[in-house]
C-alpha cells in the first residue's frame, strides 16, 4: 500500500513538473534555455544597446523579449504610449493561427506563450495585460514609449544608431543590431531600403489588399452572442444586408465578447483602398465607421438577441494587411509557398492560403493552399543597410506571397527568430547579411538548432505540390506568379477542363499587362476583348485569338494554319492538338505563357 502511494505521489510530482515546464513555466518568464544560451558571451558597451527593436507590434515584442532572454541589453522603442500595436488600434481578437495538416499549431515558441495565455479570442485589455506581464519580467529589456523616428545614423551603410524624439526631446539610440518592427517600415524607409507598394511587383499601381474595419457594440452578453451565432438563419439574414458603399461587403462576419457586455464585430471589408494615400484612407475609414453604425441598427431589427445593443464606435484604424513591401536578400515567391518549399536557413513556417481577393472585388480568389512552407533568413535581411533586420508583413515577400506569410502568427515567429539571430550575430561577430550570403551549412545548422531549442517549430518538410506531375505544371507556376490563375484551397487548376475563348483571351490580355504594361494599349484591348465569350475554344478560334493579338489578318477557316505558320502555335502544341480533339485548360496555360513571352519579349519569373 505504501509503495503504491509512493508511486502515485511520484507520478503526481512528475505531472506537476511537466505542467510547469511546458505549460505554466513558459508563460511566466521563459524557459531556462532562453535565458542561458548566450550567457557570458556578450560584452556590454557603455551607452549602447545590443539590440534595438523599433515598433511595438506583436512581432516586435517577440523580437525584443527573445533577445533580452538571451542576455542581450535590449531596447524596445514603442511608437505609441502602450504595447497594443495593431491589436489595440484595429481591435483584433485573434493572432491568425497557422495550422498544420492535422490542425496542429505551426508557430510555437513565443507565439505559444502568447496563445496559451490569450486563447483563440481575446480582448484588447487582456492582450495588453499579457504583453505587459511578459515584458515587465525581462530584466535585460528596457521600453521607451511614444518614440518618433527622425533619422538613422549610418556609417558606410551600416546602421549605428537612430535619432529620435521622445516627449519633445531629442534622443539618439545607439545599438549593434536594429530590428524594424513598425507596421509601415518607418526605420527601413528612413534608411533608404528599396521597396515597392502594394501590387507594383505585378505592374498594378495603387492595388492593395482589402481593408477591414472592426467595431464595438455594447448591450449583449456572451451567452446571447453564442445563441445568435447558432441560429440557422444568422448568415442568410446577414447575406441580405444591402451595404451602402459600392466597394464594401459584409464578409466572414464574427462576433467576439469583449468584456462588460460588449462585443467586437468583424466583417466590414473595403476594396480599392489606396493604402499609400492617407487622405483616401481617412475618408474610407469615416465611411466604413458610418456603415458599422448602420449595420448595428440592422442587427437590432433582425435579431431579438441584439435588440438592446448600441454602437459604441469603430476601431481607431482599419486593419490593412498590405502597404509597403521591402526588398531583402531573398524575396519569398508565391510558388515557394505553393511548392511547400523547405529552405535550409528557414526561420519560420506558415500554412495560410495565398489570397488574391484584391483582384476580384467582393469575392474570394484563393490562388492556392500550401500544406506547410518555410521562410528563409534572407527575407528579414534588407538590401543596402547592414545590421538591420525587418519582421512582419512588410518583409521581403512578393505581394501575393505576403497574403500568406504576412499573417500575425508567422510574423511573431519571425520576430522571435530575429531576436535570437541578432544575438547570435553579435556573439559570432558575423553580420546578418553575411549569415545569408556565406551559405555555410555548419552555421545554418547551428542557427537551426538554436532556434529549435528556443521553441520555434521548424520541421523538415516533405510535402510536394499536387500538380507537380502535370505536364503543364511549369506553365501553371508562371501564371501563378502573375496572379492570373487560381486553384482554390484544393489547388485544383482544372487542367483537363475544356477551355473557353474568354479564358484564353483573358489570360493573354492580363498577362501582357502584368508582365509588360508598356505593351498594352486600348487598341490591343479592343482586338482581344471581342473574344471574351463563353464559347468553347476550338483550334480555329485559338488561331483567331492569336492572330488578333499580333494584329494579323487571316481568311475565315484558315486561322489555325496561319497561326502555326507565324509560330504563334509551336511544334509542341501542334503535336498535342493532333492527339486531342479539344483544347483543354492545360493547353491554354502553355499557349498563354508562350505567347505572353513572345509578344512582350520578356521572361516570366519562375520559369
């Protein structure tokens, strides 16, 4: 009996230890590895920080905490008077969790620490309480608030410091490594790091992802929210709501309790907002806030559970996923994501779909869904300036890739990695850029092991694209890179589907515009647009479309033969069309790529 009691007691003690080590422990000050791996290896210098993080976004907090836990003298320079960042300003209620194929969390480490204390949905007050609790426990971390970046201190393209204004007084911040964790990339811009705006990498000016406005209502309990969301008619009634703005929709609505009988409502999405035009953004914000008030009245009338609600106000700013994309040592592409690429110097992983809904207003346009992909170190090392890192959605991603890699959960993982790599760079006296360019397998492995020891999840990836065995896969990749085709969450590009005239004509016209807009003209548009018909695409009609593209005349019934003579339909396609009685989408993918390149004289990336 005594032995049984002793055994049970030992089991209980073991469970308690495990709970502390993997549950409570990480939430109250980090694990031992975080505080010991760099101990005694950093030499403090008078009047200088080891790591300076500018910006209080979640990824900035992750970077600052991970650097401080490693023993680095760290400064977090917050632009606001608190650490709320985009969470508080835009009333976000989740951390955009990345999940693996079995529903597992992919972004662990510091992200797990936040997630374990916040849960799936949380309030702004709860988020502030948690991040304040975490940062206050870090003895190596100093926080300055209301910091305005004025100018960087550069020597031979190496950042040595930042000139700032705090409470009306100038203060120069000196450091060894700087991390830009601002929403818009303020420090990167000041340093002259090259960038592009929105979808400019696709030659689409003033094209940005939709803006989202969350708002608060009061007068509804958590139980009432739960009841109304279970109503069979809930979504169908909301679908009938007539929005007053032509460029806005109510989409993916969600209602989250926000304490004291308040709730945050998400669902107003606005298309066509020029994120680079502050006046335009402010005007759209006012219109969307007014829409939120009108929508609140609609909810009161349609649902008895909402009869007592009152519109309290909109978030301080809209949630805008996309603005500036800075260029780094490596730019993550959409095909890196959909190919589930595994980089040897990966620092984070993701799994969100690639969303190009900005091109189709009011509708979903999912280009594809990865299983799991990695982000290499080069994505956070900007061009031109040394000892500077960047984290968040503004990092070196193509505009399409950013729709997946730019989510908060991935940004937080990147932030933690950036903090750790900053300290590693200082200890080894190797600039972050050299860590990338040296391509040293031993260094890459050492960094990988270090990141894993600090809790980051960096699994070996073996998932491949479901389309890679298709003969048309190389052309699918090229068209994906231009954002011209979408496979949805199932990555189904309908290769065997019979093609229509419209599908072929649209791919040609849009492909030319996105690859070489100087080759586009209204005259060209008029020649091709007349084929925007749902009629099936025969060999003869394909010839007509191509001859119209190159402005060549032809006799009725001889278009296909003429297109072959001119070389618009090459031998590869001629042989395929001898075997196939119909032109399918896989043939259109090949013909489109071939002629987009031939007409523009340019290569499509990802060839």
